[in-house]
C-alpha cells in the first residue's frame, strides 16, 4: 500500500522537484529561555540531545511540506519512525488503523506514568494539526522566559503541546524494540517487549542471528 497522496510519485523528474539543501543542524542555546526544572535541563547535555533530536524531526517536516507545495498535493498521512526501530509484529496498513481525524497515533502506553507521549513512532492524518508534533522544537527556539519541560526526556512536553493544539493522542498496539550496535550478542532491547505482550526470548535469538549475519556490523 502506498502512503502517498494518490497519483504522486516519489520518482519525480528533477525539474519538477528540487529540494533546498538540508540545513546544517547544531545546538543553538537560547539565552532568553530558562528550561525547568533547572536541575534536569540546565545541566549536562540533556537539552542539547533533546534539541538536536527534534530539530531533525522539524527539518524532515520542512522538506515534506516543501515537496507537497511544489507538486501541489499532500500526503494522506505523515508517519514518523526512528531509524533504529524493529517492528516485531506485523502491522496493518495505515489506512486500516482506527485513527480519527484529530488523532495523532503513538505506541500504546505513556512513559513513566507521567502523562508523556511515546515519541518513538507517530502516525498523523493530515486532518490533524501535525505541526504540533513535528515542530515541538519551536517551543524552545521561540521561548522567552521560563519554560516547563518536565522531569522526563521531553515526552510530557510533547503530549501537552499536541493536546493544546486540539489533537487527541491515540494509543495503538505496536510491538517494537530498538536496535543496538553489534557485535555484542543480541543487541536489541528485547526487554521492552515484555510490556507489549511480545516474545522477548525470540527477540534475543533474532538479535543474535542478525548480528552473526553481518559479522560484527550494525544490522541496518
């Protein structure tokens, strides 16, 4: 199944779609902003890691929007996936998921019981306000004064921003884990599957097999 707008091909001639160069991303501290709580966000590199992660997401969204504008059509859905994601159970086509017009779907469950949105995967129909997810970094970029970012890794901030813009967070049943570099045996975080009803033992065996097949290199 194609997740693109009907009739639009990614293999467009160069004269039709010429994207701007991908912008160089770097952490630019906002001296006007005081992220809170200070002990979490104003020490170490937590803020820098968060900023670079969501700058990449925002840049991907910018390129997508530029593409849509140049071809004059829009995608039906925007799907955000981490590149180190390993989907453990077959997933239905996006169009068959019970996602409402104002829903942004994320994997089942919230981190730490604090009300934050799982930020590993997101599926957003274009009828929802997708920018609230993909441009969450703008909160820090444009901040002047105190900014509450939560005691977690930014998941509460993400959920709060998405909900503030009139969206609903829809939990979807997705069994997944994250890849880690080989050659350490079974370098996938299989323990995550326990809370999703997945087979962690089979996951570890698969991890060992993948690492063996690539002779010490990262599988992907």
